[in-house]
């Protein structure tokens, strides 16, 4: 259960921010009263509501039934056929909008473009149709068929979007792996998805350095022989070795491919993609999303949450996430393109070549809607206001945050410094599993309170309950649930039905349980109080504490490990590892101890990727366990946070251990 004390600091934030009247007047949803009416109707008549939304998109064949619900299995738009790639591209071209810009891409390096600026590429819907069709033909020529899993491990280049859309066009299931993950993670995901084709880049640019993507793939493929073909896009001229017969150059294949490739009509419930996310056990879960429902949910939520205006020629939306995460899937590509709005993709990091890179991009491209993570906002605050103040950010209209709770101080800074006090902020709560937004303000309607993700999206029935499923009173901590199925919901965990049922549908009878704690304030606004399982959210990314523990114990110097989160100034939550060493414990503070800690941090980076690198490592001879053998994680959390020990240590077998752990 969530710790009710965790809500205390949030309760002190009472400032309210109403949407500016001129913004509200032109918004899709203009007032709280209108939201309440629409929401009530969407919950009372979900099938009518969702079918009206779906009717705004293209279907090869309409549905016979909107929803078939046999808990925990939902089928949306049963009998219908559609294609998400068609809705992202062809629908716009068919409507005569082929010359409208679909994707604005900016490369990381400054000086590569004409006139010494960064490299910028603008792809119209027509351009995108050509590129995606050709690449779809490349996939077909390599034997990829409807339902096959294709693995993507690329940097943020336009070809990543092209590859995703090409998969969707021919009905292949993409499994995108974030470019920061390690060879082991690639191998595990390839094996789990039984993927025979992998698409990568020679490398990707990150803060002026080349991340060796192809080398990681080569290493991964020494551990599995599943992959028969690797397509390599040359981004960095890294001159990577190519294996004859297995590795193929992207451009050579594309140049030889025919230009025309009609979109495959897909059943609404055909698998669209799998995307791995961390869970309470060591093994990541391949979250499954299907075609029709995911399309309708991401389309509606992108439109309402960001108040997207298809008919505004200046509308330019930018989400700073990587396509390797759900945020990039849903809110760089799939929710955006069907809304006929231009979406910006940026290749690099926020501080390259200088800490004002994001604000420079917003000013140069005149970005109107901006979506980023609280961790990034906290980093910007640290780097100093002068980097922001140099730039004209007056094009901005809506600011969004995602991935983790935002502390009120960061919210207010974002509102004032980035939004000039005039842009509504949408703090969006959702998950890889939910496909799209579940709780969020609507920018023209909701009066926001910093730190709260406010209200359920239209069509979404969220509540805070006890373990029997009964709603808890206002301002009481409880379990966040969704009581009704929604179109973008996950359809399962790839290859693991039992884990799907156990993880999401067994904690509270009859309801979807995302494993977050929450409370609702007297105004009806939701506040997320933290995870209620062994997942920690580090810099906006899910990390299973068990995954890190498994990585640590795979090091020869480690006998046992326990990992917990602790409050971190920038990342929200940091990773603390408590490690029992094999053999003698090095003297605390000695060179040997410091050396070992560094090795263990690097080892986690290698095994899982940089996100999993512990911020603290404490070496010990034992872990605090109760007499029944359970690790006292609460005590470890207190030690990691440097708090006074409040846990009851009376059941601890070896009381001296606390001091050892504190010295670390
Ligand atoms: O704990 C919640 C937190 O991130 C988890 C989902 O992580 P992931 O599947 O990686 O998706 C991240 C991007 C959608 C949630 O269970 N979380 C996400 N958004 C918020 C949040 N916590 C508080 N406030 C949010 N706005």
C-alpha cells in the first residue's frame, strides 16, 4: 500500500492555474462544465462515444461490434479492418494534404546543415509515403510477413519513424528497443519476440559522440542465432564491419525497391507492436498493443491533451522522448500523424552543444506544443535560467510532462520560465500498458494544481480504491485502478498469459491495476503517490529493482544484492544498491572498495544500459532481514535517503548491520 505520509508535501501546494480565457475559447474542450458533461456521457455510453471518435479515421471495413469484454480480454472494433500507417499518411495524401509537413527532423550536430546550422529535414506526407512504401517493400523482399516480429534498435533518425510505419503498413509487428540498452537486453528481446530481422544504425549521435549501435547488435547476435537479416542505416559513417549474407546496407536495399506498396488491411485486433517494460520480476514484459483500439485512443488523446489543430498551418508539436519508449510511439508518431499535425523529432541530447539546445530548437522552428519529462525540467532548472532567457519562446501554447510525478517547484518553473506564465501545463499520467493518456488536464478546460495530473481522459473510468475495489474517501491513499476497458489497453504480455492476468488483473477484483498508489483531493483531482510494486521510476523510466539485482549478482564479486530507490534531486528517484561481496569485505573508503563500486556501476551499465547504473553502491557483509528471511526494504530506503531510521528494527536478526550499511 502507498505510504499516506508521502502525500503530505503535496497537500501544501494549493495554487490553482485556470486556462487563459482566449485559449479556452478556441480549445476543443472549453470549460470544466463541458468536460464533465462529455466525460459523464463517455462513461455511461462508452460504445457510442468511442465509435464516434473512430469514425473520424479511415477504415477499410467498419466494425460489427464496438467492444467485446470478457475480463481481462477486450476486443475493440470487432470485425473492422484498418491500417494505422494508412491513417498516419495516406489519409492525408488522399485529402489533398500531401504537401503538408508531417515530420520535422533535426540532427544533433550543429554546423552540418547549410549555413552552418544543424541539419534539418522536413518530410511532407507525400515524402513520407514514398519512403515508407519503399522500405515496406524492402521488408517484404526479405521475407517479412504479416504477424512477424521485426526488431528495431536505432537512434532518433527519420529512418526509425520510416521503419516503424513500414512495419505497420505491411502488418509486421515492431519491437523497438531503446538505443541506450545493452547487448544483453537486445538478445533477450530478440529471443522473447522470436525475431528474425533486426534494423539498426551504424551508430547514433549523443552529445557529439557515436553510440556504437551496430557493435552492440553484433555482440548481442553472438548470444542468439535467431536473427537472419540485419539492415544497417549508415548515420555516422562509422565504417562498421558488415557480415556477408547477414548484414545489408539500408540505402542499397531501398534504392532497389519499388516505390508502390499499398497498406495491408488489418483486423482491428491484429497485433501492432510489442514494447518491453520493466516489471517486478527480473524479466521485462513484452507489452502487446493491437491496431484499431490503440489508433483510436492515441488519436483522441493527442488531439485533446495537446489541443492539436489540424487546420492551423503553424501547429508544430515536439515531444522530446525517444521512439524507443511508449511516449515516442504514441506521442511522436501514432497519435500525431493521424491528427494531421507536424511532429518534430530531435536526434540529440538537451545540452549539446550547449544547455540551451531545446530552447534554441523551439525558437528556430516556432514549436507550439512541447512535451517533456520532469527529470529534464529539473536539469534545466539546475543549469540556470540564463539559457532560457536568451530565447524567444512566444510560439509555445501548451506544455506537457510525462513519466513521473512532477514536484510543484519544477511545475511552477516550467510554467513561468518556459511557458511565460501563459501556457497551460498538462501533467499526463499513463503507462506503456495503457497505450495513451489516462489522467490529464485538458488545456482549455482544467484548472490545474501543480503536482496533480488532474482528471480522467474522456472515455476513461479511473478511481482510487482499497483492495476490495471500494472507493476510498477523498485525500486517503489507495490503489489507482481503471474500472472499465479502454481502446488503447494492452492486450497481453507477449508469450506470458499467466503473468498478464497476475500482474494487472489479480490485485483488485474486476479492475485494471497499474500498480501506482494515488489519492483524490476534494476538487476531484488525482495525485499519484508512487509505485506499489518493486518497480522504481528513474528519470521517467521504469526499472525493476530485481533486474538490477540480477545484473549485480552476475558479477563475480557479488554474492547477494538488494536494490531500492531513493529521492534524487534531478532524476526523481535514484538507484541504490546494497551488495554483499564474495569473500572478504574491502575496508570502507579504501581504494579497493571504491574500485569495486565503480566496477559494479559499470557492470550494470553493460548488462542493462546506462539507466540502470546505481547512483549509490554500499558494500556489506549482510543485508537486513527479518527473522522470516525477508529483506527489510523500507530500512534500506531510509539508509539510502540518509534519513533517520524510523523502521522497527526489533525483528532484525543482526542489529549491528544498520551501522555497517550506513558506512557502506
Ligand atoms: O508510476 C507511473 C509513472 O510511470 C509509470 C509508467 O511508466 P512507463 O510504462 O515507462 O511509461 C512512462 C510514460 C508514459 C506509471 O505507472 N508515471 C507516468 N506518468 C506519470 C507517472 N507518475 C506520476 N505522474 C505522471 N504524470
